[in-house]
C-alpha cells in the first residue's frame, strides 16, 4: 500500500470496492486516486454526470484522470436540466443535481456491491450544501470529509501525485452562474460555457461569467487579472457578443 493516505486508508482500504463520482475538480480527483491506490484500479469505478451543466473541459479532465489511473469511467446521462425543480433554481438546485447523479449511479454501485462515494471535503459545511442532504439521505459516502481532509491537504496531495487538478481554480457547474430565481435554461448554459471557454483559451484562470437576465454577462475575475481585462475590454466585449450576450460588465471576484 502506498503512503500518504492517512485517515483515508482506514476508510477505503477495507471496502470491497468503490464507485467514485468525479467532476473534473481536485477533490474528486484525489478521492479517485486514493481509491485506485488503496483498492486497486480493478476495484475502483469512476462515474461522471454528463449533462449540459458540466463544461466539456471538465468532462475531458475527468476522462484524462481515469485514463491515467487505469480506472474505468462511466458517463452517466443525467437529466437534471429536464427536471422542473432543478430548472426553477429556487436555492435548492444543487440538491436536485445531486439527486440526479446519485439516482443514476446507485444501480451501478448496487450491482457491484460497492459503496457510492463523492468528493465532499472537511472544509465543506453540509448545512450550506444542499447536495449534502441528498448524499446523507441516500447513504452516499464522503471519505475525504470523514477522514478530516480539507482543501489545503487535498491540493497538497494532488501536487505530490502530479495531478493536473492540483492548482486548478474551483469550477462549479455552469448553472451556478445563473442567479437564484432565474430559470436554468440550456441556452444560458451554452452561452456561459462558450464565453468562459474563450477566456480560458486567452489565458485567464480564475473567472466566473454571471449570466444576467437582461442579456449582460458580468465577468468576475481575480484581482490580479482585472487590469489586463480592463485593457482588453473591447476584445472581451466582442467575445461576449459572439457567445450570445449583449453587453459585458467587469467585476472583482
């Protein structure tokens, strides 16, 4: 058994296997790496929710991770964007998103007799995370949180393993860019993905494109990237229009 998994080893090593929900981010990446190391790739299965709310870049990152670890990855065609409770976006959208993911993954986990796990960490407050309610109700495990692993430790371990997610900024689902109370629509998700993707290709890293109801995209950037954006405002406004927006605002994150 490889070292470096203090706390996680006790929670994973004795399992018959594990089905790990991944998203392309660092938390689920480290959890999947731990499961593959402690249980072996043949007793580890990755699942990812493939829906319009997941950026294609994040799906590709999940696929690269599974391939690197030698773990099978199943793409689950979750349909949360067809659920009126999810689309209504009244503050519990994340609950219905996790419900769609876990409902799709549970039959696979049951068939193998393995627990279903996801990447919630010890810094995440379950009281502030509607998805935690879904996990708790369904008995989905959160080994990182159970082992007391917070974000700093997770990122440090990802660096030790050389994972591409190690210093990757947080990338919540695309629907998180839509204000609470505004319906989540497929076209809005596509606009957001197109605009953010264009910015990342220009080298911007920490950003959010907030999709506002009046056709505005409010681009929130890390403080160190704002001066560059101000200097490129005309180019960024053109990218916004090409993505389907009428106007661009710049704001600090």
